[in-house]
C-alpha cells in the first residue's frame, strides 16, 4: 500500500494518480488543477466537444469533465501519459479504422501526449454520441407514451 503524503489516502499502486481533497466542481476547476502543459489540450478538447454537442450540459461526473444530454455523452480526463476519452461503448460503430494505433477498450480511448490529439475524430465521436442519445431518448418517450395509452 502507498499513502499520499498530501491527503493521507491509501492506494495499491505507488504514486497513483488521484485528486487530493475534494473533486473539482466544474470543468474550469478540473482543467485548472492539471499540469500547465496539459491545460491547453484539455481546453481544446472541451471546445471541440462543445462545438459538436452545443446543447449538452457541462458537469463533473466520475470526477471527470462530462457532457450530458439526456444521458452522459462523453467524458474526458488527463493522465500522466495520455488524454482519456470516454464516449461509452464504441464496439459497433464506424470508428474502428480511425482508432487503429490508439489504445482502446469497450468504452475508453487513450490519446498519448506524444502524438497530435485528433480533435476532428473527437468531434465525430461526440456527434455520433449526440445522435445516439437523441434516438434513445425518442425511443424511450415513444415507449412511455404507448404504456400510458395501454392503461
């Protein structure tokens, strides 16, 4: 076990990344708390997502900047060696070819800091998530209307 000298929290991994104290309450606070060289990247990611999801609400969820529109659309976060993007499950989407060369899992994409950040791809993924969220919300509303008619 490793114990952070600043906050006293204990972790399995030595020097594990974490927030000491309270989580940031806003995306501005989150970005301000990051290393100086990473802040411009995070600000650009935020602008990119905002442009692709202009109706989304900004919030902090899971201690990460999040854009919400009827559901969590996309999260992003800074780590030591990469920028993480969390758009949910992309396994059955048209982005497989564009994500080659990046580390991915079912709901996460890692963009290493030593390569240019693909802002256009982040924009496309966000727009895809906006459309998917709208379809899911519309479907749920129709199902709810049908249920109330059948009562």
